[in-house]
C-alpha cells in the first residue's frame, strides 16, 4: 500500500517556471529534454517547456499528476482487470503504480524512444526486470496478437506531424484487441474546442460509449472509450473506494467529475477484425 501522502497538489504552472537542479540532459532529436529535481519532486522538462512524469522521490509509485490518475480510472471499468497495454510509456508513471500495487495485472509497455526507457530505469525507479517494447504504437498494434482489458494511450505527438490519434484505423485496431467490457483511456491535449470535437467524432465511429474527464487547471482531457456501456457511477464509486482501501490511491474525486456522453448509434460503429 502506498504511504500516506501529505504532498500538496501540484501547481503545474509554478512547476513549469521552476528551474530546479538539472539531473540529466538529453539533447538528441526528436525530443530533447532534461530531468530536473527540486525538493521532493523529480520531473522531465522538454525543450518546448512542457512537463511530464512528475515523481515524488519518497514514494515513486504514487501518481502525482491528475491526468495520470485520470488514466488510472480505467482500472475501475472491471472488478478484476487482468491485463493492461500502455501505449506511450513515458517515464513509467502507470507502470510504477500497477507493478507496485496491482502486481496481479499483466502490463505490457510500449515506448518509441529507447532513451526514455533507459532514463526511466536510471532516474524514475522503473524496475530493470520490467520489459518495455521499443516501438511506435501503430507498429505494435500491427504486430500484436494479445488482447487486453485496458488500453492506455498517452502518446506525445508534435504539432503538424502525422498523428495516429487522428485516424479511425487506429481506434479500430485498438477495439479489435479489447476484451469484452474493455476500455481505452486516452490522454488528449486539445488546443481548441473544435479539435476535441473533431477527435470525438473520429472515436465515435468505432466506440459508441465515451466518458470524459476534463482535467482541472490543465488543457488535458482524458477520454474513456468502450464498445459496451460503461459502469454506472455508483459502481465506479464502490470500486474507487475498494482501490483506495487496498492501495491508498483515492480516485473518488475524479469519478465524481466524469461526464458521460450520450451513446452513439452502435450500428454505425465498425471494428476491424
């Protein structure tokens, strides 16, 4: 079980303006970044100023960022999820929590940047025994033969570059590997209302049910996409309480903020088998 965390909520804007101590610098393309540290926190800062993978040094398994906790709400879609695919591993925030608190879940991790994997082992407490597939999400889905209860997608895509999240085929590929009752949780960073609407229209061609979490004080939006009706809020609250009791992670505040979108016409949805 996680230690009792007394850490105050992160002021993300303040953290972006915090210099901190540079622990490691990586200057190569496509994503130059620095690992920085101040006080009890360590994080990754990219060359464009964006931040990810904030870690609490005294409890590395605790997911510090609201959108990571939002992605972990996908665990509540099933009473006992058995498998999770993480597309866009980053520095392993999802892995640290699941491996530590829910070791019964088989987790498959995918990351396109091998240096990120190496730095996660050296600086972000990723167990060296945990394998990470070095691959793009699209290539992994093309070659994968496993099915999963949960697929988490947190892919960093530069603006004005080819983005798999904007293609219907990407969601068809994921739908085809979800077990019955499974869920896809996506972290999005829309810059406008029209962009998120456009994304929702693409997703709804495949997934008739979408639940939305608008992350407070951030641009991030987490979407939960499923082929069958999502659990009722009462069920999510019960499962959230169970997870809180067993792990120390309290997802109840997020569950209360979830927005369930109207179901789309399931006869218009298509899945590539």
